[in-house]
C-alpha cells in the first residue's frame, strides 16, 4: 500500500525509476533517478517501488536534503 509506513511518501515519477534508486527533483514537481553527470545533485530519497513510466506514483523513503557533488 502506497505510503503505508508512516515515514514514507508517495512521489510522482518523471520517467522510469528502478526500485532502490536514489531520486532527485525533476521538472513539474516530479522525481527522477539521480543523475550521473557532472554538477550538483540533491537527493530527496530512495525509491521503494519501481516506476515503469512517467506519471506513476511510487513510494519513497525520504532523505532530508542530501547534496551530492
């Protein structure tokens, strides 16, 4: 059940996301798999479910602003 554990939240995927992947903010309030390119990334959580396409709501274990450079 989505967000059944008190500390998890449902988030909207911007594309396919693998279960267990670290996620970061994307356009339009959605989330995406953590990018591998150069630059600063802000991890907002770890996907507890997989998304197979954009627009799916998945359960995420939130991280409180982990910055990756």
